[in-house]
C-alpha cells in the first residue's frame, strides 16, 4: 500500500493517537518532550508522515498533529496555544498583529509546492481550458446570484446550471485562489458549496455533471479516475495544467502554483529544545514524503536556503511580497 493511501486510511486514527498520547498516558513518562502542530488540511499529510517517522527515531518524543485549517491554526498559533502552524498561504497582516500582541515572533519556512487543481465532472467534455477572465467572471463577488449558468461564462458552453464547490472561506486554499483569480482578497461569491474537507468537494463534483470546483493537487491525483482537470490559459496563451507536477516546479502553471509553509514560534524555540530538534528533523526529512503524498518538492536550492534560514533564526515573513508564479528561492 502506498504511503498516501496509508495516510488516508489512518489519518484520523493516527492524529487521535498522537494527540491523546500528549494529553494522557505519555505525560507519565518523565523525559517526554512535547511538540504541537495544527493548521492547513493541505500539507497535513506531510506533517503527519514526518511526525510518525520522528516518533520512530525518537520514541520518547510526543508530537501532536491536527488540522483545523490555515486560519484556525494561525489563530491558535498567535494565541500561543501551539508551537508550529501549517499554512497553505502566507500569514496575513492582521494575523501578524495578533501574534505581536502575544509577543510571538515566527520563522517562516516553505516546505513544499502545491498546484490548485480546478476540477469538473468526468462527463464534462466542454470546460477543457478556461482563461483567467472566465474564472474571474465565475468566482468574483459580484457574480453572486447573477452568473448561474455555464453559457454565461462562455456562450459556447451549454445553458446548464453551474454548481460550484470550493474550500471554506477561512482556508488558505480559498484565500490563495481568490487572490490569484480575482486580484483581490476576499473577493469571492458566497453562493457556492463550501467545505473544510476537500474530499467532500471531490465527492460533490464527481456526482454532478455540470459542477466545478477547486482543490489542492493531491486531492485530484488521488481521484483522477473520477474527475477531469481543467487547464488554465497562461499569459502566453497556452493551456496549462498542474499535472505533470514539473509544471508547478517551473512556474509554468500560473497563477495557481503556490508554496506550502510551516510557521514556527520563536518563543517555543527558545523555551523548548524539542521544537528545534523536531523542526530540524522536519526540514531534513520532509522531502522524502512530499511526492508520495501528492505535493511537489522544492527545488534543491530552496531546501538549502530554508535550512540556513532556520539555523540563523530569521523571523518575519518575506513571502508577503511574492506574486503568483514568482520563483520561490527569491523570497527565502
């Protein structure tokens, strides 16, 4: 069984075991060290795989891994409740302000790349490649309650009801897609079917002939026999998809390629040596699972720069300045 399927089948159970261990039985073992991670569903399998491997190498270590979404995870992080947060977007200014109120500085570390996959039903044979303008017309806030059929997007498309599926509005995937497609944060229609569980989005699109949605690339790869992948017309006029994944690495799939992050609390690093040990292990080993759980490894140069950044303890965000499609190494 592949590690991806193993992770899928044991996801809830493993997370529950790790978290329960932190709270109960493991607390009776004197030399236990505890590290807590929460955050994005996208990228969660990487953190879970690293935590499982770390526990095998360091049996006395206790690592709690959970997934409450990027927004929910950062909220806990800025409240000082967790040591590390996984994020599928950069931290926002208002979130930085909340962290600052609690004297929480952070180290921003990209760990992998992801392409947001636009998906349609397997029977859809017309939405093969859409322009950014067409996506914008479909998803922008002023389309709410007005753009309701496919032929309103393109007159060549059928006059059939357009049913949309997307991650909930407090997720990193929603934030990144909305900014990349509409050019503005939070500029999204609200009359769509939302979910924090992207598997639910896959199920919805797979069950409705005239539906469309967007998910992290790993969710498409796992379910490609049930879905069709919609290409995005690039600025050069070519229709590009996130598969093969080399299109993500080379920024060919623009503007829906993005980095995934972990943010590490400097306060936790200063107070708990186990956090530093775990993050060093994470940065040295996470690449082993990135591909197998459906994401895209960073360029080799980026891994070197990320480890150097962590060793130097550089705090703050550099990726606020980054625009979709720009090389990741420019901002580490």
